[in-house]
């Protein structure tokens, strides 16, 4: 994150002092500034707080720093998301993030959106906005990590778009987040069995411990099509 250097200079703080404030090593700050290491969510939040910025503003500073000539326009909200229009038709979407530790509570609430009011928000830059609610999920495990460009390794953050219950065909042969009554899973949806009323869930990782399985439609609360991902580890 190149913008860290400019923010430090503005506040007249050294890399060493910033490292102490964030609770990381000097080397880690140096890697962040050179973009040679991804910033975990908790550290990103600490950085934004230290510089008196929101996460959204930090992202906007960063895209400007890349000299893409994005300009901040009037933000608007919809379905619990905040959208920042950027130049070239792009948008910064701020979506609530469900960390692994929060997912059990979300499932237990029946995917009650009111439970997300105080949830940490994370930003994704997208080329266009689709109609529907966006929600970010932290993926647990390596069942979707096959080493390809499509892979979703453990701790990856994915941006999901809520799929209408009557339009399940929209996620066929696509990677999706399936919110069940007892868990949240990330899988490729490969088919629908009308007789058994189940969907087929496939892992990208073909190791024996990651076998494919079916999920009963009656056990599903919501399904989100994965539209973007970002690594945090």
C-alpha cells in the first residue's frame, strides 16, 4: 500500500513508530508500503483508525495513488451496502464482512441482516454493480484451493451477491457461498436434483478429504454468487 508512506509523512511518523502503533514489525510495514505483503483485515482497520480515515477512504486514497485518475463522487447506499462511484465506470463497494468467527452467529440468527449493523465493512473495486445485496465472507479451509487462478485458499475474503431463491440457475457451474441452517460453505454449484430437492456442491481441490456432496434445498437459507475475491494472508 504505497499510500502509507504519504500518510506517514503527513503525520510526521516513522515506519518504526507506525509499526509499534499497529503492533507489527518494522519489516512488515516496509513490505506493506512496497506492496510485497497483503494487509490482514485487523491491521487494515488499525491503520485506518490511526490515520483518522474510514476503510472506504483508505481504499480511495490507494486507487488515486495508483494514478488511475479515479475521482470520488457522491456515495449512495442500497441493500445495506455503500457504493462509491469512481471514474471509468468503476465502483468501490463497501460490504459487511462475516469473519469465520461470526458465521455461526449469523447462521443462528437465520441470516438476519440486522445482526450485521455493527459488522466490519470491507471494500472491493468492481466494474459494475448488479442489483442485489452484497456480503463479504471469510473462507475457511482449502477445499476450494486447487492452485489455479480460480482457487480460493484458506482465509480468502470473497464478495458475494445474493441470488434470488427463484433464480438458482444463476449460480449453476459457478462458485457460490451457501448459507445453510448449520454452517456456511463455499463450493461450486454443479447441478440440481429436482426429485431429491438437493443441489450438488463440488470442491475445486481434488484431495480425498474434500469430497463432493449434496445439500438439501430445505436446509439452505441463502445463496451468494462469488463475484470477487481478495487474499489477506
